[in-house]
C-alpha cells in the first residue's frame, strides 16, 4: 500500500499542517471519549513514578542515615530506578492526550505531536532494554553467582540510554518533520516509514519480550537443577560443613521472583499494542479500531504506576536481601568495598570459617584471605560438628555452592560463623550481624 502524500497541507488557525491521515481534524467522538482513561492512567503513572524516583534519589542523598553502604551501589535498585525513569517518559507521552482532547484534533507537524512521539518511542525502547537488563542481571547473579563490576554496570546503563536515544533520533535525522506524525490515537512514526518502525522499534520490543521469557525459563530450570544436584550431594555425603547454604538458596529464590515481576508486567502491558501494530503491518497497513487503540494505550501507559506499585510492595524484601545491614556501629563502605563487607546480605556470597590446627580462619574475600584471627576465647573455637545447615548468607567474596554449581572437596574443614539477627520495625535498619572479636592479625601467605 502506497502511503498518501504529505501535501497539500491543511491550514488551521493560519498554520499549515499535514493532511489526513498524518493529522486528524476533527477528533472523532470515540477518540474523544477513549483518550480520557488513557490520559488519566498516564497522569497516575507520571505522579507515582515521580514520587518514587524522588524518594529513591532522596534515600541515596541521605544514605548514611539508613544504610551501611551507599544505596547507589545496589544494582537491583539502580536498574529499577532507570526503569521508572523510562516509564516516566512513556507515561508523559500519553499525558499529551489531554491536549488532543482539549483542542479536538491531532495536528502534525507541531511541538505537542513531536514531543509525544519522541517520549513514546524513547520510553518504549528504553523501558524494554532495562527490562531485558533486569532479566540478564538476575540470570548472571542467581545462576552464576557473580556480581557485575560497578564500572561495567555503569557503562551498560549509560549505553542503554545512549542506544535508546540513537534509535529514536535516527529516524528524525533521516526524514525530518515527516517522521513523527499522527499514527492512530496519538503521534508516533509515520506509516510511510514501516521499515523504520520495524528496524528502530518493533524488532527491539519483540526481542525484549521474547528474550526475557526465555531467560527466566532458563534461570528457573538451571536453579532447580543446581538445587537438586547439591541437595543430592549433601544427602549422599552428609557433609553439612561444605554443603549448600539454605539461607542463600532462599535469598536467590526471593530475589529471582521479585525481579521476574517487572518483565512480566512489561510483556503483559505492552504486548497488546505491539501485536496490534504488527497485525496492521501484516494486513497492508489496515488500521485497527480506535477502541482497541485506546485500550492498548491505557495498558501500556499503566507500566509506570504498576512498576511503582511493585517496587513499593517489594522494596523492603528486596533491600533486606541485597543491602548491607544498617547500624551506627557498622563502618561505612565504598563501592570497592561492597563485595568485602562482612555485614551485608548479598545473595551471591557465603562467609566461611576455616578450622586449621585449632585456629579459626575467617575468610573475608578472595583478595583478603591473608587476614586471620587466632582464637582468644574457647567460645570462638569451632569444629566440623559446629557447622550448621541453616546458616545465614553472607556477602563476602566467597561464592556459595548453590551459586557456583559445585562443591569442591577441601583439605581443610570449614564451619560457619554463627550470626544473630535483630528484626526491627524497619527492615532496612534490621538484620544486625554479630561482630567478630577484635584483634585481627595479618598473616603472610604460606
């Protein structure tokens, strides 16, 4: 189907605009009514995301009052924060629907039309990329038991934004003002550029939708397989001191479930509009009904308030499993010290104690294993029988068997340092880890 020409232009209040279908004057009654819930839900998403983004940034600025470690080093929180920013762009685009309702027309080229199309395109793509990033990050930490380096993580976040704006601005650079016009019930990429729609938007959205489903299926089965394998090994050997950490297993499962919610929301709320667009392309640009467009628009603009609600409801559980323990007596840490922090509760690490020659050797991290403390009191001595199967997960550098997928036979017996937790009203200020006795002694490598 050949797209209609952009001329002759229609004049409204002395200003020339594109003719139909690139502009719409007047706005049909069904769109006048259907855009109202779209605008209302967009307003709800804008307000909820703005409030939550402000709250997270405020907590980052005042982190010393609430956490042991800078909140910005929590990669799960940063990924959710960026997803909320992307949702804010997307919902702000649909907020312009109130302008079309007020004027009774959708006109292009115009500033409101360009703003709506830009925010919608960049918001769609960036939110999809961050959903995919959440899925990949969860897979990497839960299955492989590793943590992405801060520099790599920050670079990845920056590249996601850069690539999202590149995909949005490329079409504008190639086609100018003809690229963003009225497309259905709002402004977006012109139907004259279907190949650009596919290459710069649809292919990435469907890649995210399909990719996240595949990633979480793989994550589920790999974790299930590793769990069964390790528990079977434990049952066969009876070696509880070197077996899987149940506390860590539970933490992994909790984090995986929580982070799965965001991709599920994205897929469910964006699929109707994406499917409608693809159906239209498959049927020679046959437009779907205005009613369907408004329902699909109302669903996709709900991503903001639904994601905000999810984070609000799961925030305490997420921080409890991923943030270091709070407390005025705990030393503050920097980003480079995150993986070595004794008091944090990361899901990818285990704090172990090696008993060798009557001495207790506490493993801080792979790079700090030359630190040890000889026992100064009989209560600090441990043997294999004191190892506990239900031991707390620890965030230090050592990797728990449930995450590494293997249990290495050791020449030295290992036992876990017992810890105690004090639950307070605010989970962010709870889970105080009992400090080890003072008087650390540095030993040279043998």
